[in-house]
């Protein structure tokens, strides 16, 4: 288990509020239980996710929902980068902000959407974050703050599209009920899409490989070293 005097630091990059809970909420809960410190970085505030509100109003609502959800997950740091929802693209300001967050937080593990997750913002987030992780490790982008930092483990999570050949499964059986409770914080989204079914369906499907009645989260392995959650 990770030494609590020197905890593992984790960064979760989410294109929208709720992606962190759907894609790796069980692992976040497991990290928090193990004494690891988790930061969630939202690239957008999800301001295009409901036609009943203006972008400004919905962004504020979803940020409030995200704060409640991350508190329930045990997250210790939350950043909102406030890029336009459904229009996420690479730009110098955003790339620099992600590099800054990596060099400042110095995570040992990064979670990001997997490369084929079927949503424009998720695919853009995968490419952006992976590029930023590589830049953050070297003597590049002098306008960014902090010293170079190398991330040891990078895992891609699934939301809209199952990973065709996952390289890693994490048992989340102990945390599935709490994960389902956390998604309830995203009330503005649940009227239109039953995201709890995403969580339960994916987790049960993945967990079947571990045994009857188990649940698990699956990941694309982009870089791996040592234990993922520190709970082994």
C-alpha cells in the first residue's frame, strides 16, 4: 500500500462534469480510501449539455454539481478550465494550462478518455492531455510554470464507447454502490440520459471477467508502472 506520508498523486482529466464519475469513479473512491490524493481537471463546464438553459447558466449549474460529486468521491483538488463544450480543440492557452497543472500537481498517475471514446470532446481531450503530459516531462514550453515532471502511469477510461481491448481492469465491487450514489449529483443531466446505467452496465460487464457478482473499471494502458490504486 502507498505510504500515507508520501501519498500517490492522481490527476483525472474530464472533458465534462460527470465523465470522472462514469469513467473512473470507482477508482477515484479506491484511491481516496487508500490515502492517495486525487485532482480532477475539467476541460469544459458542460455548458452545452441541456437545451433548457443558457450556456452561462448551465455551466454554473454543472460546476456546482461537479463540486458536490468530487467531494463525495474524496477528491482534494478541482480545476475548471472552462473551454467551450462540444467545441474542444487544441490551442496554446489550453495546452499551456494542462502542462501547468501537471507540473504543479506532479501526478504519478493520469486518467484521461481513451483514444476512441465516441464524442468529439473526449477524442480531443485524449490528444490534448497526452500531448501535454509529454511536453510537461521535458524542457519545453518555457512560458509554462514549474519544473519538468514525468507521469509514470497513464490510463484511458471509457464512457461513450467500450474499449475494444482493455489492458487493465480494476476491481470496483466494494465501491459500485457509492459510485452510483455520486452520479445522482448530476441532476441536470439525468433527466435526459440515464448515466447510472452506463456505470452499472460497463462495470458489471467488465467485472464478469473477475468473477460472479464482481464489478470493474477497464482502461486503455498508455503507460504503466507499479500498482495503480496503491491498495494492493
